[in-house]
């Protein structure tokens, strides 16, 4: 384990650091070898691990459902087809229960969000040291890198860049449909005249502006905060394995219990992100008079 050669603090920092690619202070481009180097790279640095896993899991989702759709039969369905149909019915019921307008894009978007976020969250159930150790072995063996400088986070939703990226995408769609369905004047009127009418315009703008901006922020931070906390608990449990057989045995029980409980958390967080997206789209299609 990495904790055999690192202090507990270093171990935690190592597991919470992204594989960051960007421009170094000397003008060259490459991977950051420390948190300080990653910070110096600034806004245009890329978290290769978060981007890689989010894209790979998105491709896996598309491949799986495309494969099921191509092999679907009207006769006795296979177990895989049954599972896919159950997921689609569950999401369709969620959309019908929260979205009253007509927009054929909402259900596919809700399905994409739920499955994609669930898959990214599910990576939190992989042993916390396994994939980082594989990355460190490849980095040291193939690229002759110091394994302590090879950072590899596998849970993309513990990266606020990923959660904010998804939340801002939902926010842009919400603004687009608000203007499309109500017109620019209608959308601005809601901001200016709700809830206190024309005489409360400054207060209306303040309240509605804060409410509007808080939607993507709360959407992103809720998912990030819950998944980050769950990952931190797994890391803390992993440290206990290096503290003797007694604590190591206790850590095994804790890890199993937390993993079982975490299955509920990762599913619930995917469901909440999907449900709030549906609700925000419903609000974008509603007109207030």
C-alpha cells in the first residue's frame, strides 16, 4: 500500500490530488508533480483522470444501451433487455411525475444524467488503492516516473470541475428553454416582477437573481460534497490497514459496511441530480402571469 511509504497526511493528499496536465512556470507543458505545480498551472490545466474516466464511462453507457437496443426482441426478452427496460421505465415515470410540458429531449437527458452520474459515482466502490497503484506502476515502469508523483483519481464526481460542468450545462439548457418558451421579455419579466410585482423591482431582481444563480451552484456542490466525503471515508479506512492486524481487521468490517451503505448514496445522488434537472426544466417551461 502507498501508506507503507507515506505518512497518513501525505497518503490522503496523494489520493485527493488529480493527474493535472498544463503549462509549467518555465513555459513547458506536462504533468504536475505536486499540488503546488498543479496550482501554478492555473485555470487552463486539465484533470486527465477525471476527464478520462467521465468520457470512458459515458462511452460505456452509450455502447451498452445501443447494444441492447440493437438486440431487443418483441419475444421473450433477455435479462439484459429486462434490466434496460426497467431502467427506462423508472426514468420515464420520474419524468412524467415531475415534467408536465411537452419536450421530447427531457426524458433522454434525464436518462443520460442518471446513468452517467451513477457510473461515475460507482467507481467509488473500487478499492481505493487499486487503480492508483496500477497507474503508479505504469508511470514508473513505462515513463520512468516517481510513483509518489503519479496522481490518479478515479471518481470523477469528486472533482468539482466535472460536477460544475454538468450543472452549468443544465443551467444553459434551462435558460435556453426559459427564453424559448416565454420569450426574452417574459423571462426578464419573471426576474423583475416576481414575487412582489412592479413596485418591488429591486428586491425582485435580487431575490430572483440569487435563486437563479443558486441552482447550478447547489446542483454541483451537492453531488461533489457527498461523493468527496464518501471518498474521504474510504481513504481514512484504508489508512487503518497499515496500523496493525487489530485495526486492519476492524477496517475490513468498516470498509464492507460503508461500501454497502455507499451503494445507496451513489444511487441517491444520481437520482437527485436527475430529479432536480427535470424540475428545473419544468420551471423553465412554466409561465407565471
